[in-house]
């Protein structure tokens, strides 16, 4: 089974023709311009393959029209579903850039080899993103090149060179 990346989450039906309003979950909203196929991952874990007829932006959300979803009732079946693309269709990133899902699950180690725990999420604060690392304690580590000196996605590890006081509470 292909790994999927969520790019939107359906919040509600819109209008009477089956259009759906969705929260954008991608840093690359322009990807909706040419997107033709997607997979809906339903709240119950089920999956549904969809063809996108149309997509447009309105008030920082995307409105999606799928082939065969032509009523409020049909749209309601997709409420809270995540709209996903396969990992192989992910946008190519520049060197040194990573998707949140690539960082999650990485082991965080100090430059001295001490394991801090596992990255649970990347928290967006409006400034520098912060790694939430769960180990003996929960650590909040700025995801900055000066602190996260090595990011090895293939081996699922991140080496951290913490400034003095960062890891103490």
C-alpha cells in the first residue's frame, strides 16, 4: 500500500452541487491547480479514490468539486476526510528542507550520542519551527540549522547541538 500525504481536510459541504470546503494542509497550495486524482482517507480509516473536477481558493481554504459528488448528502460522507496524494507525488523540496511527516519518528540525539527521544511533531510557531521530542521528558527544540546539525531522514535520526540551558527545565 502506498504511503499517503495529507494535503487538505474536508470541513463541510458547500452549496447544493456537492462542493466541499477544505482546510489546506500543504505548504504548496499551488499543487491543487493541476491535481486530478486524490485519495480520501475517511475518519473511520476507509479510503476512497476521487477525481477532482475543480478546485479554487476562497478565504484561505480550498473548495473542491469531485466527480460523482453532486449533492450535500454525498458531500457529507466526506466530512472530516483527509485528502491525500501518494508519497511519490510529493512536491520536490530543496536540499535541507523536509516534510513534517519525514521528521516525525526520528530519534533525536545530542552530538555526544545521548538519545533525547523521538520526534513526535513539528510545531509551527510563526517563527522558527520547533521539534517536539518525547523521551524521559518532553523537549522543545528549535528546528534551526545551528541547533539541528544533522538531519538524516533515511536513518531516521536528528543530531542536536543544544545551546547551554536548552535541555534543562
